[in-house]
């Protein structure tokens, strides 16, 4: 659950961007409503994970999420008559992408929220742009460091330390759960960079690639889940609804919303959803779940978001370069 930019820091459902050679997409007034809806869906995803783990094992939450999300995208692909990729090489790359962008981070967040509040998980997710910027400096030749972006990386690091309460010696913080959430946020940009290097120009549409990726991730969890969990002997209503909603809305419908937003208003505007996710996740965790909030959590989150915003900023020249190569980028940020 992240969003597009330099290194395309978006949710694992990013979509291709129109090149400058074609006509500019027509903007409509309702894109703002869809932007708000996407922010709310992804912001509440961490609350839904927490509720889901109250009744199911983390792998079961992830499997149910992927299964219902894949069903939504399969229906959308059927309506639009999208074809699945035919190349075996493409499916091989999708296997790796599915692991890095779906199976691994979704499972890590589910395990993390066994011991950390959903508010902290949402804030950890907001570090994805920071990880992405750091990785892109060494992995992507078109992304060059600037003083502003390096300053943003340093500012974001200070924000993370503030959230974690470093001056208190991380007192009261579950280290394992927090590390899992941070590792999940790191997995996203690793996956995005891999996708940019391997699936650009595959010939398949963004929707077909994303739907296929979720299908592969579902198969991965179908194989892994029985090895670490036993079949549930009951299906509690609230956790079951949470898992279904998490998948159908947070992983299925959200992909379609993001797909349409990037096509209509471009990745720069669409990526701004990233900065609303931790705010909504924090508000939801406190208001609905009654999670405790200390001053350093919201303050640190704001610093993280400010640093992330700086890492995404570009000069006019680099922005123009980004637009020229945008048409070669594939679909890919819970």
C-alpha cells in the first residue's frame, strides 16, 4: 500500500503512464472522489488486517485477501476481455514480482500486527518511498541523487527514529513486529525495481499483468499456508468480513481505482494518495480499535511523510526525462 514516482513508489498495482506522443487524457470532476475513496480503502487496510488476525492465522489472512482480490480483478479482466500473458518468461518474472509485491509484504504486515498496533504498521508502510529512493540510486541509472532527495532520505530516517522513540531505548516497542513491518515496506520498492527491469515492454496490459500477478501470489499462499497453519475450525463473522473486505476492496477494487487515476490525472497526482494512508490508518486505529497514541507517533509520521515528499521531488529536467521513459514502464504500490 504505497503510490508512483521516482522509483515509481506506488502500490503494487501501479499502471502504465501515457506517453507525450498521445493526446492528454480528459480530466473529469469525479477523480477527486475516487482519490478520496482510494485513500480511505488503503488507510483502513491496516485496521482490517488487525481485525482479521483476531480470528485467523496471518497466512490465512493473506491467502483470503489475495483470493478475494484476485476474484475482483478476474471479473474486471473478463468484462474488458483482457488476455493473460502468453510468454513463459513473463510468467517467470510475475512469479518473482508476486512474491516481492504481494505474498511477502502482505504476510509480513499480517504477522507484524500480531504484536504491533495497526497505526504503527501504517506508518511503517509510509517509509516505502524512502527505501525506494535509496535503492534507486544504485539500481536505476535514470534516478540520480540530488541534494533535496538526499535531504529527504535523511529527514525520513529521523522521522522513523522519532516514531520508534529512539531516545527511550525503544521502550515498549516490539522489535520483531516493527522489523517485519519495515521489511514489508522495503519489499515494495525492491519489487518495483525488479518489475521495471524485467516486465517493461512485455506487451500485456497493466490490468492483465496485475491480475496475473495476484493470481500467482494466491497460488504461492495456497501452497505455503497449509504448511504453517491448520484449517480453521470456525469462521468468526467479523474477522471473516474483514479479510474479505481487505481483499475485495483493498487489493481488488483499489487496483482498479489506482489504474483509472493514473490514466486520468497521471502518476504525480495519483501518488499523493501515499501521504494520506498513514494519517487515515492512525485515525482508524485510534478511533475504531482504541489504540494508544503518544506524541512521537504522529510527529514522527509527519516527518517521515515530509522526507518521502522530498525524495519524490524532481527538477524540471528530470521530470521531463521521467515522462519520456514513462511509456516503457509496466504496471508497477496494499
